[in-house]
């Protein structure tokens, strides 16, 4: 969406900040600190007074550590298959971390070796052989371009991703970005096979 927006509006500079939980994104939009927020949650986000544009549902995947790839050939694993493996985990409050904590609570003998706040740090750590990582499927293309294998984790948990904005008082640039986001959603509905 950012690529499409900057192509249409090359003179507009975007400022992309970090938020680590959906609640942080919601608060930032509500208070006006941010005009537009991108959030992912285990359920569709609904917030009074905030406009929500549902983008997509992304299943959680395992990005496989190339130095410890003992998983059977195939495209999916069960959560129990994480036993004996080292994991790089997102911080608490994320759906990815919930899946890891749920596996641990169910007695799966896995180990969190690194807890990461910034998700952009996770892929380099997997590439370095530190451990496997649970991530949304939107990371699959980047992981696969880096030569990493990805596996769907069953039973499947989905991250519902949405754009949040105030209902009124947006700048023209924010309104233009929401138009691009709506076009992205319409395009994804027309070709669902390309959406993952």
C-alpha cells in the first residue's frame, strides 16, 4: 500500500512509527497522535469512534531455522511439533507470542531463546540460526526470498489485519492513503489466491 501511495503521491512524505500491540495503535489513533494505524489482532478490531477498514486475515506460520530444520517434508506442522525447538518470540501481547505461550502452557517442550520487540529483527535472527519464529503469513515472501522454509502451524490461528483512522478531520494525505487501502482490499477480493 505504501508503494502504491508513494507512486501516486511522490511529493508526500510518510512517517511510519512503531506500535507493538493493537491497543497502542488504537490509542494513538484515538488521541490524534497518528492519523492512520495498522493493527493486527486475533479477532476483527471494532472500536467506537474509530473507522476500521479490514484488510485481510493472515494465518500464522513458522519461519524455519535453516540450521535446525528437522521438520518432515510438507507445508504444515502441528503445535506439538515445536517440541525440542528453540524459538524467537515476539513480545507479550502479540498473537504470535500467544501461540508460543499457548504451546508452552499445553506442555510442549520448546524454549524461547530471544524475545524481540521489533519484528524486523526476527528474520535476521532466524537467518543467523538462532531459532525458528512464529510470524504472520505476510512474512512468507520475504522469508522465502531469503532462502528460508515456511510452514503453516495447525490448528491455524489467524491475524486479522486492519487500518484504523479517525472518522473525521483527516488531512488530504491521510484520506488519499485510505483510498489506496480501499483499492488494495477491493483488489484482494477480486483475486483472493494472491492475498496471503
